[in-house]
């Protein structure tokens, strides 16, 4: 076996050595279509070793797919960048995100860091002419998201926002069933989504920044954004809404130190909405659930009902993480029964359906098809911007007490 010479933290191969990095080809079957192309070389910004969302979800997802190769990682410290490169098998390690984005052996830049720096880092990747996958939320504000969407269009690259709940098998199959008329005409949807984050007024230090509403990464943006995106993906867009936001836990204790931190972002969302189809929606989304944190999305129709429910292990994390079950009207008509989900919605390589990175792996697999064919099947920055604007309407309704139209 020939080994790539060990790069230094700037991502450069030491002087006098010769790089043997070569692009290889992979073959994959996606939805019955055979795809053959060169491997997509990925650089991950925020790939801290042993912890963090990239290590828990993105790295396992990418490693499970033959279309991708992790060639570069970037963190804020030299030691962690080099450790990440060793742990994830990357050739290049960086502490400068711009150098990672500009490296010729990176085709796709993945941004998995805190929301306040998304705009800067995504902007660097777009300036380098690279395809970009950015975690949700796309930015702190709709203005940031709008600027990134416009920059991505000018760059002419593929851009992806991490709304991976769409790729949960139960959600994808529910969308198919609704479109096929399985429940007849949809009349209503009822959503209850509670995360365990902040339970008993304690929170880990790494998550404390999400309590500040100015950082754009709180309950409304993350739990609300992912849940409402999944709802609209299955049933269609929200046309008008009224909302209430509330801060029910204004002070938290940091789990590691016992220090107190103030919360300025809401931890409860109550939503009353109408879909473009005319169906009505009621939703309660909140954090800090002590007992049985979970998600349940019920869909009522003229001919039957569906319910998307979290499993025990994935419940506290939110609709976008972990395995979901799909229930439908039973034979008797008065009880639910679990619906088997077709294998085509579970197809991945080497990652379990209950894993945190499973939905992300399915989205990466679809991205590989897009990059190979020029299609645009994954949620892009424009989808992210539309969701940001929905959250703006929720905030405006909560502030003014007036119902808001999305038209």
C-alpha cells in the first residue's frame, strides 16, 4: 500500500515528497439509476475529532457512501485539525477555512460549525467556486440567507442546506402516500415536538450559545425549522399563520461549571396555520422536556389518517435525527397500525436507519446524483431562505399579535 505523505496544518505536503492522491471512480445504484463518476472529494469545516455533529453524523454518512472521499478537515486549532485528519483518514488538515476551500483536492465544502459564522465560511467556499453543504440554519437572519443564496447562484455551483428530515424514510413515504390520495383530502395536521435539550434547566457549555436569540440557533430556528420544513415537505406550504413565542426558562445552569447563563431566545412555539390546500395546522414545539421528549405529526384526511412518530432513542433529538415510525389507519378504521416502509427509502451503504447520520447519508447520496447529472434534487439555499422567511413571519406574528400571510 502506498501512503500519502503526512500534510502539515496548512494542508501542504512536506517539501520533497510527491503526492500520490488520485481520483477514483465509484458505481452506485440510486432509485434504479446506475451512476458512475469520479469520487467527490470533501472538505469538512468543523470536523472536531471525537465529538461534535460532524464526527457523529457527517463523517459516518460520508464514509458509508462510495461516491465520496473525505480529503480535508478544518478546525480552529492545529492539534485538533491534525487529530481529525488522522481519525477520519483525511489527507489534508487546516486551521484556515479559506485555504481548505481553495485546495484543488476539495470539490465539496461542508460547513458544520456554529451558525454565527456560517455566512463567512460559506462565502469563502463560494468564492473558491466550490459546491457547498451548509448545516441548517443557513444563517443568523434571512438577510444572511438571502445573500448566500444569491452568491451561490452567481458562483454556478451546487448548494445544499441541511434539512435532512426530508430524507427520513417515514417522512418521504408519508409524502408519497399523501400525494397518492391514501388519506383522501387532507383536512388537518397536528404537531407536537418536544426536545430534551435544557431539561431540568441544565445545558452543556457547547450549546449555551443557542440560548441567545441573536445567534439564530435556538428552539425556533432548529426545532421549529426542521419540524415545519418536514410538515411542508409532506403536505405543502403554509399560506398564513398566527403564532405565540415564549421564554419559559429564562436562566440555565451550565452542566460542566454550574455557572448561570441567561436565555433570550424563545423555548416554546405555538402555531396556528393554514396550508395552501386549505388544511389547518396546529403545532406546539418546545425544548426542555423532562419526560418522554418526542415528536408526533398527525395527518387527518377524509379517507384515513397518518401519524409520523419518533422512536424512543431518537425522540429527544428532534424530527431530523434518529428513526421515525409511520402509522396509518388500520383495517377496522378506529386504530392505527404501523405501515411497512418500502426498501427504496432505506437504501444506503453501511449505516443503520437509527444512526444520527442516516438521513444525512441519504441526502448525500442524492447530492451525488445531482452532481453527476446536473439535476437539483436536494434542498438548496433557496429552500433555506424560504424557511427563514417563514420563521420571520412567526416572529412578526408573535410580536404584533397579527396573523401573517406568506403570499
